C-alpha cells in the first residue's frame, strides 16, 4: 500500500503531466520511449518508488524544478488535481445525431488514436473540451453545462474546466 508521501508525490507528478496536456502515452511518445507509460503511471499512483536520480530526470523532462514535485506542507492550488472529464459513451449513443454528431466524430478520433474501444466511457482533456467548444460554437463552460444536461458528463465536470 503506497504511503501518503508516495501518493502526494504521485499526485504532483500527475498534475504536472496533465497541466502540460500529456497523457501517459503522450509522455512515452514525447520522450521517445525514455519514459514508459506504465512506469510513469506507477510513479503517479505511488505503486513504485522513484529514485532521486529518476525524479530529477523526470523533473527535467517536464521542465520544472524538482522542488515542485516534492511533497511539502501544502499542495499548491495550481497543482491540485481537478475532476476528470469523462464522456458517457452509452448515453451519447442514445442522443439524436444532430446533437451528438460532432461529439461522436471527435470521440471516435480519440478512440482511434488511443486504441481505446471499451465502449462505456472515455476520458478527455481540457484541451479536447476547448476544441469541442469551438466545434459547437460555445464557450467551454456553456458546452460543459450542455453536456451535463444531456447526461454525457457528470456535474463534477464543472470543477474540471478553467475559468474563461
């Protein structure tokens, strides 16, 4: 069972990665295989200990000081993890095509890129939501509210979007 320290360190690593708009596989691709997705994920969950050397190298890869990754008394609000944006694919499939058509095409593209066809839910990034907002000609906040009203996003998603 991971220690609180390992969990906090992992949360900081995850926050830095997501702030940079990277998925775990994105880290592996950007690092040209230097950082394997499974390894970084295990660091983030606190399941695997990270050496000081590896932590320094990872901080350099992310372009942040090591001190930003080390747990202290207070987790800075900038690094606090936000709720995930998770699309309910089963609910989306029930919507009329005139509503969900652009979203369905966007989701299909993400699934194809990730090779993720579980068919029930799909996590998206804030950048994805911003792109979808452009497609729907809405602000990210308004689109989030609309997707919540359609039953595609959980109401917690409001906390995941930045203020625009």
